[in-house]
C-alpha cells in the first residue's frame, strides 16, 4: 500500500474542514490513560502500531491504517514496542 505524503494528507484534511494538521510521535510501549479531546480527530498511522481502546472495543492499528475520533470521546492508547507516528487532523 502506498501512503499519501504528509502534504497530501494535510491538503485533503484542510479541504474536509479540519483546521490543524500535525505529526505526532509516540515512544515505544508508551501508555496513555483514559482521556478525551475537545476536538474531532482524523488520523493516519504512518509508522509502528498501537491499540486504541474506545469503550470496550480495542482497535489494533498499524502503519497505513486511518482512524477517527469524535470530539469528547473517551479512549486509551497503548503503543507497540517500536512506538508509532501518526498524522493527525483536528477540527476544533
């Protein structure tokens, strides 16, 4: 699978109404406790893997996988042994 470039992801996200696009890097085996965001998220994993848990559902995500989160959605994050990088668009 061929991933878009960051510039392509950013342009598509901005055209879809998102107002902020950035690169997020996560350390190996990092855990992020339950939290939510005051913005909508549309993201693309570009390196590594993570388990995103929303409610009782675990989503195993790896490079090439997109994911979305609605504003104020409680979730946890568990990053794999190599950490992860994803591009994230936020709609504030």
